[in-house]
């Protein structure tokens, strides 16, 4: 692959103008981004590392599931 040229974005927009829309960032997303601190991210990954080591999950990624307050995903959709 080659590097993107200076006019790549303009040409892409012209080719895809019916398929894409440009929207301003959601204020909630901006707020969440502003709240993320390096220390909090580092602490999360230290805790994740500790938990995966404690429970022997390093060699068992199939036993790690994605959860949030709105969903529980057991498998990937293709």
C-alpha cells in the first residue's frame, strides 16, 4: 500500500457522497473523552492483567466475554 495523498479525503468524499454523511461529534462522546485520564486507563489495564493472570485466562481467551450494562455478548456476529 502507498501513503494517502493530500487530496485523498476530497476524492473519497466525491466518490462516496451518496453513501456517507459527516456529522458533528455527539456531546456525550466528547464528555466521555474529556473524562478519560491516563491514570484511569493504566489502572484498568493493571487490574485486567491481574485478573487474567489470577484466573489463568491468558491461555483461555475463549472464556473471556464482553459485558456492559446494556448487553451481554456470547459470540460474534459475522
